[in-house]
């Protein structure tokens, strides 16, 4: 299926229409199959009830001092999609989000 995604509002609508409580690792594996994504650095996964956002930000800041470029993903966002993803303390740009969804939107379908 071809999707027309021209604005951030289109991205929000696209994602909102696909929210599912039945999300599983199988869905993630299917999405990432043949996806051009590599990880050359270690990652940290934080879990728990309280303090994950501030802890993640603190750890990212420390790693940025030592390694330079650090990506951070936190969820859920408080007000905007941009709050979830940052690289070296800077939120990702609308142009990157739009480009990603324009390229990969068809992978979101089962």
C-alpha cells in the first residue's frame, strides 16, 4: 500500500491508526527484517517504575562526554514525538522523521 505522508501530523495519524495492544517481539522482528540498521556500539536498556527518563538522560550525558555521539530513545513522549529520540542531546528534525516514514511506511503493515 502507498501512503502519503507529507507532514508530522500525517506521521502522528499514521502511527495512531496502527496502535495495538497486541504488539509483540514478532512484530518488531518482522519490521526489522532486511532493514538497513546496524549497531556498532553497546546499548543500555532501563526498566522500572520511576526515574527512567532522568536516569537515561544522565547516562547519555556521561557517555556523550566519553564517546562523543550518543543516541537516546525514551518513551512515551510528553507532548511531541520529537521528545523520544535525540542524538547527542539534540532532538531529531522533522525532515528526518518525514523521510523515514515516507521511505518505510509500508513496513508497518502486517
